C-alpha cells in the first residue's frame, strides 16, 4: 500500500492465508535444541515450530546455508514444544550430524557420548533410544535440577545465545517497523541461526562452558578438587543429621506404590530378568523384557530400577506388600554418634565462602569482610563501590 507521497508500507504477504493484527506484545515462540563439543565445535541444531506444515522456505538447506551444522533439522508440533514424537522425528538427523562431526567421521567404530538434561522426552522415547544405540551413540541423562552445575550449555553458551538473540531481535524489530510490525516463527528461526553462528565463530564459547562443568577432557579436575570448587552448591548436606536419620526410615516404605502393590511373583520376575542380563543389564533387550513382562511404561523404569536394586540388596522386599509405616526407635551405634559429632561442615577449609571463618580476628578479619563483600558484588550491574553515606573519598 502506498500514499500520495510515494511512501510504501507492506500490510501482508500474498502467500500467507491468515494475517494477525498487532493488538499486544508478540507471544510467538519456538523451541531450539542445541548441541556442541568440548573442542568448541557446534553440533547439529533442531528447531521445533508450531503447526502441521513447515513455513515456506524454512528447511534443512536454509539452516546449513546460514551456519548450522549437518544434521540440523526442523520438526512441527501443536504448541512448538518438544514432544516424544518430535524427539523421535529429529533423532535420525541429529545422529547423522553426530556421526559427521570432526574426528567422529574418521572413526566410525567409535561411540559418541551424548549428555542431555532431565527433560522427559530426552529419555522417555524408546525408539529414539534404540536408534541412538544402534548407531553407537551413548546417552546419559543429568539428574533433575542439576543443570546449573552439570550442563555445559547453561554456562557460557546460554549467555552467548541470549546476547545474539537480543541483537538479532532488535534488528528485526527495526526492520518490521516498515511492514507488518509482527514477528513470526521465521524471524525466531533467524535469531536462532544468529546464535549458532556466534558460537561457531568463537570456539571459546563451548570450550569455556565445558570447562566450567568439568566435562572438558583435556582440562578435567580430579573429582575431589571439582567437589571443592562447587562446594557452595553442596552446603545443603549440612542439614542432614546422621544420628537423627539412622534407621528411622525403612527403605521399602520409600519405594513407589506400584512396586509395593506388585505381586511377589512379578517382583521375582523383575529381579530374574536383570540377573539374566547381567552382562548388559538395563540395555535395550533388558528394558524391553521388563516392559513386556511387568506391563510397565518406559517412564516408570527409573523408579523400577531403584526398586530392583533395593530388592537385590534386601531380598525380603520380594515378599512384602503394602504396609503401614512402623514407628520403631532405632539403636544408634556409638561409632555413628562420634562420626556425627566430628563431621565437618560442607564448606570446611573454604574460608572464601564463609562470612566469619575461624581463626581470623582484628584487621585480618576486617580485610576478609571487605573481600567477601566485594566478591559478592562482582559481576553485577551495580558493581562494588563505597556508599556515599560514609562520606569517604
């Protein structure tokens, strides 16, 4: 549409069947699945969009032409979220991308180690797990709520991606002022590709991320030293009292209801299946036999695994049913009482994490206070400075 002055404004696209009027902030969203290597190289990327058909022009060729690695792909779902079906759909392409990575492509007999977060679809989809196993991809799932410590992406790479997204979105919004003034899924895919290019051009992004989670093989710390470096995340263990909790809880009472209500014959069958597959326990064949023999879902296998381990340690679990909790007063060994009395705090020896470390007084304690406060403000937007109220220059 143009006016008498010759100004042109685009109000719609010819091939777009439905147009939206901008009446509020844009709430369009997509899901982006990112992978990378400790060496700094990007892995394949997947985009999950909303709808049944891909938007015109959005395909694998576009992704690779704009910086994504081979194996990058697109899947469509009803709400643009990752689902089991979408995970299964993108798996062949992602695995193909893994096998095409540097070094891996020159060693087809090597296994590829894949570390994913605890999102359900990443481990609930049996066909996807089987496909990975068949193509020598070994997947490991993080424990829930541990990504801030264990997941490389959540460190430097996530910050780099968010910065690239903001820059790309800012440019797109300025461009959109002259046409529809609305962002769509195509635009969000473009911002995702901008983030991929940013980490591609700077290998230090992935390298520093893996180093921060102690998963870069060439820079790994011994486990004891690594635990000390993340001591701040482990202080919750101080609230667990060995004497108070000794023998107070029966392990069987903590197991899920489906196991307690299971017939003794089926419990024995579960244990026998795991013993039969001792050489490859919890491999694909073992999992399939457990699912068919016990009529359990794949989502119940993690809980079932704990139940079987407990039954192997204490065979009495196999004959017990649903029971009421028994309130028995445990007899605590004297050695355990002494161990609890002598147990050090989780931050023992790490004075830099303590506000009042033992053994400091006077000027040394004052210097520690100032350093502790300065470190707590480091990296914030406000920064560390002396309060104006103190009238110190």
